[in-house]
C-alpha cells in the first residue's frame, strides 16, 4: 500500500468547494486547508516523528470508529481530543478512508452530517424501510454507511426520527439491544404494516423506492 504524501493530502482538502491553503504560524512544517466562508481550518498537515500527520475534525459518532479501526488514528495532537483525530500517514490506512476522514472534517466545519442523516431517516415513508447505504447516499455520502449506524444508535428522538425503519443491506434487523429490548424493532415495524420473517424484511416488497 502506498503512503499518501503531504502534497496529495493537501490536494484532497483543496478539492472541496471554497477552500484555500494557509501557513499561519510562519513555520513551513504546518500547512493548513481552510473553508473560505468562515476561515475555519479542517485539515492540518505537519511532520512529526518521521511521518506526515493530518489533524482532521471528527464528529463523535465517527471519531471513536476511526480510532478503533486503525492504530494510526489517534486523539488529536495539540488540539481538542474530543473533536479532532490525528491521522499518521504510515501506509496502514487505505487512501479511500483517508479521503473520507478529510471529507468528514470538511463537512464538520461547513455542514452537519449527523443532522443530514437524521433528516434522511425522517423521509422514510411509513410502511417502508431503508438500508444504511441508502441513508448514507441520501445524506450526501454513500461511503458513510457505518457512520449511519453509529448515528442512529445515538438517536436522541426515536419518535421524530424513526431509526427502526433502517435495516442492513440484506433486510436484517439490528441487534436486539439497540432499540431497548428484544423484539422492539420488529414490533415497531409491524405497527407500520411491515412483515418481519425470521428477523428480516423483504426489501423487494418494503424497500424505500426513490
């Protein structure tokens, strides 16, 4: 697996709309990419301990997921560790995932991906279900299906945002604990008029058609 260079990482950041590169510390080791409308930085690049590192902002729903997935993703160096991750470019992380982390950081300062996920779920009609992948696409990023699951598990309002209508790509229901007890998601779906057989919904019959 190739190691992404600083130049390539900066190019990813600059590929998003209304961005510009900045070096605010009079130190060439620190190169940032900012969002023009609010001048907030979403990508910090610097060399440390022989590796190029990136600091990216992370919604708490994604922050821990990335840290658990890759040893080279750690709490943000010299930044608020609740909101920032450091990505060490040591070749252990696929380029696509690095791109996604930079994109998520950009969305954090220019938009709210979690709010878009919840809004997408609220559009699922009664009597239909959607997959995690569908909701990710509806929220603007087809590659964040895993993050959709994390967001829905922390859904603060199950009435306004009916996350029980989201199933996996096979139509299977979530683990029993997610909705507060055995059979809860099944019961809620059946109240919507959706048939559940052996823990699964027939997507060809009940899948949300857009």
